[in-house]
């Protein structure tokens, strides 16, 4: 089973942090920036150009192209927008997995510097803006989050749930793309490789980067083929 972890394109919050190193003024569910839109377009063009038209090719570096069989996305807008045009062009369903969301969930900071959980987008928003998007059954009109700020100690167990879902629902020949977030990538790797995720050791991945992990279900072996592949981005669009 091939898993391609794809980070979303640059978001408004990414740009805000790059400018001032602060989360002050952040959006609870940010859109893509102009740069992010350009990155998403180049990622889209890269996959279209290197699509192997349904042929399953055993190629550790994907020099022969990509042959996705399944596309999953975080419910956060920046991830869905990064994945959307790819799914439409490849004519593959794009399915939301709520547990692919970034650490913390949907939240903002109040005047007392407390992190306050917010509802998130309602089901009707997704149906209107992304027709055909496959939604999680738990999503309704009250918003998909509706919880407090997510504590750190439950993020790795959440990543384990995603891994278990993939193992239970896919076979050795499936090629799966996960559109998600930089923080969740670290939780995902720590859960998969069984190490303690730490703020002192962190895998940094760029916006729209591709990382590939193969899992051999029968032998319970995981192989990291590459991390943070960004060959399709020019230097001026690296974020």
C-alpha cells in the first residue's frame, strides 16, 4: 500500500506567521493565499502531467508517474482546496476524513490568550462549494468541530485511528493520497513508526510537498521512500 502525504498549499495563517512569527490575527479556518493558489495549480499540473492513467507501476521514486486509487482530505478548507482540482481532473472521489485535521482543531485565541474551540464549517457549506465531496457521516449543520481546543496528548492516538482506517479499508495495491497538514504529518509518522513526537525533533515539510510511505500489510513493515518532495515548485514559490 502506497501512501502519499501531501501538505496543503500556503494558507493565510501560514503567510501571517511567516510575516511576524505570531498567530495574532489568525483565521480559524483559513483560505489559500495568492501564492497558495499558484502552488496548488503547479501541484495539479504536476500530477496531471505525471499521471500513469490507471496503470499500477512499482517505482520507488515515482519516476514513471503516479497512479492514485483513493484521495482523502482533511475537512479544513486549505486542504480541500489543494486537493479539489486534482480530484476533479483525475475523476476520483475526494473523501473527507475528519481525523486528518491539523492539531488543535478549529479555534481562535481570546483576549485572555485562551485557545477557544469554534464550530467549524457546516455541512451545507461543503455541499455548496464542493459538489460531490464525500463527507464524514458525523458532519451536520452545527459545524464539524464543536469541541474545545484539541490537547496534544490525543493527537498521536488520532493519527493511529487514521492508520487503522487505512489498514482496514485498503489492500496492497492501493495508492492513497492524504491531503493534510504539517503538524499532523509529525503525529502520523510518530504513530506509524512508534516513536515519541517531540518539539525538539520535527519533520519540516513545505506547502504542497509530497511524502511517500509504503506499508506492507502482511509483514507489518513500513518504508519511507521520500519526504518533502517539491521538484515542481520554483524557488520563489517555496513556503
